[in-house]
C-alpha cells in the first residue's frame, strides 16, 4: 500500500503539490471513483488508477536520466549538501544514483532501483565506457595523448586503463575512460601538467545525456534507452 500522491508523483505527474491540484480538479479516479483526498491509500498493484480517463501503471523498476548540477552530491542523503534525489523531488526510498560524480561535476547520472543493472554498469570487470567533456586551464598538449592511450600513471600505486580522447577546442577535450577511480579525470589531467576547470559527463555505456536537459533537470529513460542498457549488460557478460 502507498499514498496516491506518492504513486502519481513517481509515475511522472509532477510534484506532490501538482498531484494535489489534479485531485482537487477531479481529474483522478481510483477504481472508477473520483478521488477527494490526495493522501488516500491505494494498492498500487491491484487498484486501477486513472488520470483524465487514462490508466496509470505502476513501474516496479525506475530508470531516470538526470543532468546533475554543480553543488549537488551523488548520494541518497547528506547532512550538509543537497543530493541528486532532492533534484527529483521524490520521497521514494528505493532509488539511488549509479556511481558518483564529484560535487563540482555536471552531467549524466543514471538514477534507478535496479540493483543488478547498477552492479554491472559499475563493475570494474565490465569496462563500461564513460565520456567526459573536459575544459582545461591550459591548452591541451598533444604530447600526452600517447600516455593517455597506453594508460597514464596518476600516482605511485595507480595506473589507469587505456583511454581515448579527442580534442575539440584549444582548451577542451572529450575523454573516454572505463574506470571510476577517485577524482580520476582530474588526476589524469594533473599528470598531463594541466588542471580541470569544468567537467561534464556526456555518456555512460549506451546512455547519452539528453542535450535538452539543463543542469538539475531530469526525465525518465525511454523504453529504447532502457533496452539498450539491459542489452549492454548482457553483451558484457
């Protein structure tokens, strides 16, 4: 059992405030009866919920694409900072981000409740590609490209896997890596005698950031995107 407003918010009908307005206007029915209270308890698997006459189905698995803004942490809760779940305006307790982006990094972040998919996307054995748009303090020096492609050393103990890059402007490169080491991109650029001034993730596996999403905005993944993620998972096994 769950509250009707929570159910409809999860189904994409906006915030709970927006759902309350739908109920107030008489646009919501449960089992053919017009609802008067937005906090009514429902059985999301048995009851038939309709908005404007259209049946709303309950999604057991959720896949959300977020354009993570700067200043927000990739966590489910935090005592000091706003979290990526706060961007969704949801009280759903089973959602979590797949991996982490630094607090000052923007871009693609998948949020889901599919633990198996998240595990496969994050497993070091899977070598899932992640592409970043990297803005540099100084012009990119092509002499470091070979080191990046072979696997650059970022500390006495750590050597990165081979990566690829493409320069798109004097101070901008697109860097594709297959790991998620702590501050990896920043440390790679430091090893190239440069510093990152802006970082944005564009892709994770087959999932590409929707260019229409501004920082802080999100949308549900399309069926095609979800299928691509699951097929990618199978292909990597």
